[in-house]
C-alpha cells in the first residue's frame, strides 16, 4: 500500500496516501478478469490526462478493479464496461476542472493533491442526485423495504471488500468506496438499459437492488433455451422488462434487408396510441410510487411479491418477476392520453377560470344597475351591485363540476381502482358540499331579495362572496394535492423570483382588465343602441311572455354573439399583453445589466472598446501573471488595460474570418495588429499554429532575437472615436475599415454587445470542463456537390449562380484566396460554371456548403470550440499545473462533437465518402 500511494516502500506514507492505498487494495480481487482490469487501468494511466494527478495510480487500481469485478459478478457486457469506464473518466476530468475553478474563484492557487478525491464526491452528488432523491423517497414511504444499511452496501459481494476501510484507514476512504460503487453500478446498469432508460425510476430500482445484492446473487444458467447467447444481466433483467413494453404496442418485428428491424404496430395504433394503453410515463410513475411498487411487483406464479424476498436476494429474484402481470395497464395506467378537449381543459383549467372571472367582473362593472320596473320585480341578473356581483360566484361550482368530469375522463384505470371505500366516499361528499356552497348561498340571496328580507340578505351576501373568493383562490392557486398528483416535491423558488413573477402577472392582468373594461363598455352601449332584448335585465314575468317570440330569439342570438366575440377577443389578447410586458421587462433587464447607463449604451463606440473588454473579461488572467514584485512602485501612468496576448488572439480571429472568406486581403491587413506578418494565402495549417506566450516562458532557443522586436499597430477599428464621429460613420458615410459582408458585421457587433454585458469569469486552462455537442442528422444534406449546384443543359438558374449573387463579396474573397495560393492555378471563369475543373469544384462545393443548411456547415461551426479552447491554453494557461505539461494537455479532452446519424445504414456510396 505504501508503494501504491507514495511510490517508495521505505518511506512512511502520509495519512491521505494510506487512505488511497487502502482504497485501491479494497477492490483487488482474484486473478480472474485481470485482462479487463488492466485494459481499464491503461485507459486511465496511458490515455487520460488524469494520470499525472497525485494518487492517480491508486484511484486507477480502485476504479478498474471495481468495474472488472462488477462485470464478472453481474455479467455485464464487456464493451459496455469499457464504454462506461471511459464515460466515468470523462466526467472525472471535467469535474476536476470544476473543483480547480473554485480555487480560482477564491483567488487561491490550485492544490491538486486532493483534486481526484473531491471531484469524485462532486460527481456522486450531481450524477446520483436523482437516484438519491428516489431512494430517500422510497425509504420515507416504506422505511423497512430496503433492509438494514448499517453494515454498508454488499454490491454483489464486491462492495463488502470496501467496508473494512472504515476501520483500517478512515471514514473518508469508506465513503469514497461507497460513492465509487454507486456510480459504477448506476453507469453500468444505465449503459445496458436500452429503451428502459426512458424510465429513469426503473433504472434507479435496478441499481438499488444491485447495490443491495449479496454474494449469492446468481442467475439461472444461460443454457436455458430461448435466451440466446446474451450476457445474463441483459437477458435476465433488461430483456424481459422491455418485452412487456414491446408487446404493449407492437405485434412483431418484420422486414428484410435495410428494413429488417421494422416493427409492426398493433391494429388502430398507426396514428396514436389509444387512451388506455400504457406507455413509458405510466411505467416510470409506477417505479416512482413506493406503495404501488411494493404491492405491484409479483413473482412468476403469483406465489409472492418481490419485496417479500429478503433484500439481499431481490436482485437474483428479478429473473423470476412476472413483468407482464406487474406492468399491466390495470396496475400502472394513471393518466389516459385522450385526444379531446377534456384533456386540454384538465391541464389548462386555471387559465379558463381566470379569464372567465375577469370577464364576468368587468361586464358587471360596466353594465350598471338596471332601471326599476313598474311592478317592482327583480331582473334575472339582479338589481343591486352586490347581487349582480354574486352571480360571478356561480362560476365556482360550474368550473369545479367541469374539472371533476375532465379529471375523471383522463384518469387511468390504476387511479380509478384505488379510489374506493367509505373514506373516499366521505371525502367526495365533503368536496361536493364545499363546491356547492356558492350555488346554495346564491339561491338564498335571490330568495331573500324576492322576499325583501334585508336582514337575511345582509348575512347571506357576505358569506356568498367569501365562499366564492375562497373557491376561486383554491382553484387558481392550490393545485390538486396527494401522492398521485405530486410524486415529487415542488421546485424551490426564491422569494425574489416569486415576487417578480407575481408582480409581472399582476401588471399584465391589470392592464388587460383595465383596457378590457373600455371594450366591455362599448359593447354594452352598442347593445343598448341596437334596442335588442337584454336577458339579464328582464324579469321572469317578461321572459315568460316573450321567450317563444321569434324577435326575442333573434335578439338573444345577436346578444350572445356579441358577448361571445368579446370574450374570445378578451381571451386571445393575453398573448399580446404578455409579449409587450416581456419586451418591457427585457428593456428593464438590459438597463439594469448596463447599470442604467443609457447615454453610453446609445452613443459609445463599443467596437473600439473590444480590446480592453476582451482583455478584462475573456483573457483577464494576465493581470495575475504581470503583478509587480513586492516593494515595486508603479508609475501612475502605467496601465494594463490591454492584454499583451490580445493582438495575437485578434489576428488569429481575423485569419479564421479570412479563411472563411468573410474578409478580403486588404481588410485583413487593415484590421490586423501585425500587418507585416499577415499572409495573403491563409491556409488551414496557419490557423493551427500555437499562439506565442511571453518570451520568458520560452526556452532560449525559442526566444526571438533582441534585434528583431515585433511591431504592432493599433487598427483604426479600435481607435477611440467621439460620439459625433461614431454617428457619422454609422449613419452618413461609409467606414473604409468596416467589413462589407453581413456575417462579419454581425460577428463584430455581437462580440461588442456581449462584452458590454456582465460575463462570468472564464475557466482557466488546463482546468476547463468538458462540453459535448450532439448534432442529430437524418436526411439533411451533408455537403453540397457539383450536380446540386450546377447541372449543364438545364433551363433553370443554377443554385451556384444564386449563391454567387447573394454572397458576391465573399465569393470575390474566395477567388482571390484561391489565386494567391502558391503552386495552384485558379483561372478566372466568372459565372461560366461549366469551365470549372473537377479540382476547382472540390473547393467550390465546400464554400457553397458553408452558406447552405448543410451538416458540413453545422459541424464546422461547432468544431470552432476546439481551437478556441486551444487559444485559451496558449495565452493564459496555468503553467504550474501538472495538466499543462507537454503531452498531457489536449483540447480534445474538453470538447467533443458527436453526430448522430440516424439512417447511416441507408447511406449511399457518395454520402459515405
């Protein structure tokens, strides 16, 4: 252990090194699986930059031995083990960068001694967050279901070898061993889950059982007929579960050749799944509900449930679970995917209620009190304002009844079957009575009004308004509770966010209602001028006399049409006011970000401030490196506003733009700091040169001679200009130093605007976390070809001619770049596309592809991350870090561009090339 941790067996190992040595020794098993273990260890110690970090060898022994033993115990696929181990190393390297960045944030030097240890703990906290929440919920709902964990996690017998570390070394090592085991088991289960990954809680469930399995977790023999030659975990755990998923939707797999994997859907399933067919969401909810999970998982033959088996034996019993019965629709379907308005209303009912209440309140407010009748009878809607506003409360029972019907319509069989018994019946009756209170109190109000009982009216009216307000508030702000409706706790939101949201919506609704009342008033006046019958202002006696009249029916139809159109417009203009409010909020946010400096935002020359702001916000670590020695007195005129590396970075940016033909040679020279070093034939090799750092960091043979200092000039683009000159250049005259291509202009403006906003501190190389770009590709064009751009003999205008006309400036720059390359003949053919040779088309086609919607353009743009990260390393790397050593650093460790080609097997020869 001392040799593994400290490298010298004769020297006493430090406490931390002894912990790591014990951690490594804990996972060393027998000689079986040595080949896989060595391959995994070589992956970290030969191909990963983590190999140079302190104690990397101990962690490599621990992790490779763990993955190898897990493969042997649970019979995972070997390729899956290798892939997930590589995945772990990628996560580990990225998290090490995040841990190191915390040192930069605090202004302290990076201590790499415990970098691997802290990063492993952070990976466990982030990667396993969902699993830990799921397990905590399961333990809370069913405390005894997971058994006694005081002795640790057996993990198929592998984890038991890590438990003595708590006594042999420290609790830290035991905690690291447990976290590493949980990460490894989860990654390996996830890697083999296939489509079961669409059920994250199911993956958590399998992981939990694997972590609790003991040495007796043995699977049935693979010689059993019908299971093929797959590994045991895949054939005994994943495949039976997915078979139930497959049989729920499909009949069988049919097809030959390229269509040999085509699945045959069940009859009537072609357009969409029927409402009562289970899907991934239903099964995922099943595995997330502790009560249903414990009762629902039954073994073959129905003799007992899975959770009746001792915890250490449950993983082995997974092969005997009757998945078809356990995952049946009757047990798992809680929500019906109905294709009707009931589903829409059930999910958006609060929007409809809010608009209905606002519309009713606005209408009552603008219509006013009706005039008294000769016989003193009361109108249908009431005469007094309090009585008329009381009618708004009738929306509560009506909405509650519609909501109950909608929820019953979308409720699945599993949810319906669980709602039974006297307790459920009592709750239903209580809810019905509560929601019916506004209707009952309204009847009492009208009865009191008709009788002229003022005392009774004074008691019932406040009660009705109170019950109505409480009902509206409950329907709007109190969503349905209970485990079936809230499986997971709500996301916690800060008070500032809540306050901002409520103020925002109150402003939107207030403005909407205020302006809506003017429309309501205009419609009300229009109905009076039309002299049509108004049902709300007529008494019951009048209605009984005219309700059968054709004139009254026509008046009522017109009245309903006017108010229905008004309600539709009132409902639909919410999006308008929301958009306007968002625009206003965006302006306020922009001003707050710029500290309300409106004048500088409107008139400052943001382009001229690019060098200073780029030096401060992007490559600002140079300030730490250029600190004067202690006791040094700086001149008041001395300033570090411009990084010494900015000219090299800026010139590299211009070289990329010249290579992409966004600039011509003349503009490249005008905008460069080192015009004398700018080449007229920019090649790809020129863009991959290492950007030089200060000569003090270079060796004697690499330092430039003292007699040949580099000469820099400040481009006119960055020359400070006054407000008047800036306005003249932007509005009245053409700036000779401003790019003419729209794309180059957009890039410079976007860069200037972005640098003017608050920006997070960049990561410092080599401690840059990983980023992976996933680009999906189906049938889009990969790269343009000659036949797509130009086809001789066709009467249509060639696509290439349109591209040249649209990007004329860029095509001229492209032609000059091709002609300036030494040793390459590029005759001038202009629009005579038939005169271009095959060699020329090999250059023209990529140029055209970069200006069309092609995969080539997308990948080329995303892959610019790679040289950008390399530039960070070249100009401001932390030289003291072991990860900065030659042969260790690689931007490929930080950036990966992954293209998912979904129909790769159907590519023709040209697309494969």
